[in-house]
């Protein structure tokens, strides 16, 4: 963990969104069209459930970029699209391209059967959302939101599936908020998910999934505006989700994982050691309940590692630190090369290794932190929303090595990657003040070393921008203001 000169945190897994497909057994939608010389393209989305809310395997959780604000950020929205269709849907989307998807959208809008039209829009929205979560691409996510919005507008107010459509729109808006940081998206996401929860009867098997997503969006709203009531409500909703999910249900570990993440953030905000102890307890339950070989296992291990790290930082028991690194190394080893979660687990492992270096001074830990940080950046696709966080954390490790060994190349590289992190983060994004703070602190270190007045002026400008921001963590803005002053 970096000191106050350059905050850097170890990230937990992100919250996954629950997309519940239209519950129509054996439904197959086929749309054929000759596009761009590709002969006949067929899109099949096949729902194999036994009815509404039947359990489907959730997508493996993945980590968000490590916030530069000193607060870990967990969130896991469970997806419930059929696993058997993931590859075919992604291949279809890649084949069609943007023009092809425009044609598909048009064909759906002229389907005379309104209920069928709504089901088609929702189903393709699910495919696009899943594709985005696995492969990225803001354009794909925007299309998913558009399909879901059309489905909601066209669905009858008394449709038995309206809660599902509301849930899916709220989930996709939550994903887009994580990418762009637009407050309108997260506000609307909460409204849609509150309506979905209200429309879903008590005892209905879909209720826990809708609650899970609402808890996730409340969590993000807390991150954006810092209102502790949002965090309290997120924990309450997650606790309800866990209580309503039967033992043995395949989603139980993921929901325990989400509750653990919110408890950890509550600890970060208020400092009650009971919160972090409970976070570790439910995290251990999530790991224990997840079978070996399950795709969610690495994410749960990763999150448990983050909670153990925080307790070490609070109480100083080196066993917690060693256990944190051990479970995060397991998470990395269990994640195959090429898997979209690999960069996130590498990023978090790098943060824990850096923290142990700071406490024990073993230069091997620092070198390994930089190595896995470089791997995280290299494996993160261009345009991915987590790239800024990975660049920021790599910059922090490089800065530490400069301070330890005095190689000016490390200093230059630290500033370069942190500048990239800032440039890749949209204005108004809640992480931007923390990224600016870290860059400003690195520039100050460079000035102290080189005495270049231009660098000092740039550092002051960068820190003042962070301090005067009305978005993001209050602690990050406060630290920027103290340094700027």
C-alpha cells in the first residue's frame, strides 16, 4: 500500500449484474438476413430454463480498476444468461458488426407481435450485455441499454415479465455507470431496480437476484457521492439477498462475496473492526462453498485476499498479509491466460506485494509487484474501463522503486503511466480526483529530485484540480487539498 504521498489500493472483485432472460421454455428466436455478403446469418437465443427465475450459473466475478482514492471497490452483479449460449452469442455479435446490429434492431421493431418483439429485444440485450462483460466495448453496452429501454417502453404495464425487463435495464445502466461514471445512469439504475424488486412477489425465485442488483447499484451510488446511507442500505439489501438464497443454491457464494465487499467498504469508511472481521468470515464462506474448478473461485479468493489485506493494515498481523498474498496468488494461478479476469487478479496481487514491501522492505516483493503490474496492463484491452486503475497502480510501484533505488527511469515511467491513467478517465468520473492526486504527488517527487520549476507548476495545477473536484472520494480530494496547500 502506498503512503500518503501516492495512494494506491488493492482492488476487490467488481459487482456483476444479474440479467434474467425471458422465461419461455424452448424459446428460439431466429433472424436471418443477407448482410455484407455474409449469406445467411442466424441468431439463436435459446432459453432452457424450467420457468421464471430458474437458477443459471453466474458469470465469474471480475475486479474493477483499483481506485486511486484509498478505498477498495467491490462489486459483483450476478448474470443469469444461459452459459451454453455465451460463445454463440458473442460470435454472432462479432459477425454482424454495428451495421448488422442496426438491421437486427430494425427487424425487431417491426415485429407485429408486441410481446414477441419485447422478448426479442430483451434477449438480444442480454447477449450484448454478456458480450460486453466478457470482451468490453462501450458501443456494445450502449446498444444493450437501447434494446432494454425499447423493451420497457413497449412492454405492457401488466406484463408478467415487466420486473425482468426493469431488472435488466437497471443492470445494464449500472454497468455503464462503472464505465463512464455518469450520475444519471446510476440514479436511473436504482429507480429501475427498486421497481423490479417491488414488482417481484416475496418468495419468488427472482427476488434475491433483483435485490442483489439493487444492492450493487446502491453501493456504486455510495462510491460516487459518499452518502453513508447508501452503503448502509446496500449492506441491508445484500443481507436480505443472502438470507433469501437457499443453502446449496449456485448463486449463494457470489452473494456472500458481494456482502463481504460492502462490509469491507463500511469498515473503510467508519473503521469498525467488526465489519472487516465479518467481511473475512463471509468471504471465507464464499470460497468454501465454491467447488474447486468453478469459474467463480478465483474471484472469491481474490476478494478474500483484499479483506485480509485490510485487516493487516489495521491490526498489523503479518499472518493476514501472508494469507492475503497466498489466496491472491491462488486466484492468479487458477485463472487461465487469456481469461478476461486475469488482469484484475494480477493487479490486486501487485498491490498486496507492494504493501508487504512497505512493511518488510524486501526488494523482491517490490520487483514482483512491478512485474505483475506490467502483466496486468499488458493483458488489459485498450479502451477497457479498468485500464486507468491498472496504470495508476503500476505507476505507484514504479515510484516506490525510484524512491528505493534512485533510478530516474522509474520516476519517468511512473509519471508516464499515471498521466495515461488520467487521460483515459473521463471528466466527472469518481476515480478521477484520486488519479490526479497520485499523478500530482509523483510530479512533486520529480520536482524535489530535479528542481524543475515547470514540473512544480504542473504538480500544483494537477493537485488543485483534484482538490476542487465535486466528484469522487472526499478523502482523495482532502489529501489533494492538503498537499496543494
